[in-house]
């Protein structure tokens, strides 16, 4: 077995946070996607269903918005559930990379998404959000994006 990509302590923090988000996880992911579309409107053109003239907030009720948010959430949950075994998801992540490449998604878009995830985690978790949580999530997200884009 290979070397761990994330420490047991960081993994436990991330999984604990996911558990805390669990009752409202889909809403959390929709908030993240909405904020991404609001703060970086240039990403709207990457979604074939999106109206570039509208904000993320205005598009939040679109069925495809919900479908894409669910896809983001499902991928995150699946990867976060086994970060040290993420290599087993190489095929799925490779297919996901191809779809994103076809839409002209760049590393900066993934970076923006990661920053928004952290910001929303901090909002949701309040006083439970610490520098250790931020570091653990930054590492976890980095592992996922690195595996997806490499």
C-alpha cells in the first residue's frame, strides 16, 4: 500500500465536517455553485444551460443548476470518503477532467471553487472552523484536483 496522501488527523477533521454538513449538504453545494457563478460570471458560459446575462442567484432554480450542484457534491463526497484510496477513482476523475477540458475549465476556476468551498465551510461551521480545518480541507481539495487534472 502507498503512502498516505493526507494524515489521519486531517482526514478525520474533513470527514467530521462532512458529517456535520450532512443534513444540509445539497444546500451547501448549491450555495457554493451559486457563489461561484455570482463572483466569477465568466464561468456561466461553461454551462450550456446557463444564461450568461443572469447571476448564479437568478439561475439557482434551474433544474440543470441543481443537477450540476449534485454532481459536484457527489464527486466531493465520494473522493473525500477515501482520499488515501483516491487512486481507485482515477478512471472517473479522468473522464471528469475531459468534460471540464471540453468546457475550457482552467486551473484558476478550480482554485476559485476551492476558495469558495472554504469560505462556505467557515460560514456553516462557525466557531468550529479552525485553522486546522482550513489546512485539512485545503489539502483534501488539493488531492482531489491534483488527481483529477494530472
